[in-house]
C-alpha cells in the first residue's frame, strides 16, 4: 500500500487498516514510505476482500482530499518466492488507486 499524505493522515490510515485485519496480520511502514501489510494464511481472493473493506472504511472515515492511496497485492508462492519480488509484484499490479 502506497500512501501519499502527511504523517498524521498516515497514522490514521494505519489505524483504519489495523482495525480491519486479524491479530495475526502484520502492518509496518517501510523505508520507502509505504505501508506493508502481511496477511498470514490468506489467499489472493481473501486479500482483495480485505482491500475492499479497508477502502470502504476509509471512504466512511472522511480522510483529507489530498490523500492518495495505491494498493496492490501479491501472494507467496503464487506470485513470487522472496520479499523483494512480492513487493515488486504488488506495486506493479494495483488493485485500487484511490483519490
């Protein structure tokens, strides 16, 4: 998930995403300024359902108009077998480009 926004908005987005995932999900900010979400034991179709729920919740939350979010998804080992390849696949296959 790539989010272009100020730090406060980025924290808000992280809270929204965190509230829509199971306790086993991992959410972190990367050095590249993206939010990385790892959903353990989740297939591609289920991960797209999570993306839909998160985007719907953000729309209801009323985040600032200056916010831009791009979300991609990749599954191991279907799309890639290492972290770098997974990130590249997710970046190059956007599911959502919002605002």
